[in-house]
């Protein structure tokens, strides 16, 4: 999978240093993946959840949320946002998922 863009992950972990290790681990695994659907994604990340056109990942023991848009046909994962649990609970990210 081609992750667009790692810069967004980096910007987040500069503000939240404890997110760096789990975000880098997510990135490394995702970059090597060749997912064709959510079932395959969940084989690597069992708690990946669909929401509208997005897939949400729990990061750092559920402390953070990574909102993505996965285009399986093009093997691309777009980072929509990386959020603290408090930011995620405000649900502003839902607009980006076409829900």
C-alpha cells in the first residue's frame, strides 16, 4: 500500500511523542501490505473499523485514532486525520468520510 502521506503522521507525533512508535509501526506494516478489502486489513489490524468511506484504526492502545480512506483498487491509503481520543469524540472527522 502507498500511504499518503507520512508527513501527517510525523506532524502528529511531534505534538504527541508517545504516538511515534505505534504510528511508525502502523506505517511500516501498512506500507508492506497488499490489502484487497477490509477483511484483509483486519487480519493485520483486528480493530480496524469502517465508517462511511473511511477506515478507523486504534493507535497506541486506543489512546489515538487514525482516520484513513483506503482505495484498495489503487493500493493507496490516504491519511484523513490523526486524533486524540478527545478530538475523535467531537466527531468533526465524520464530514471527511462522506457520512
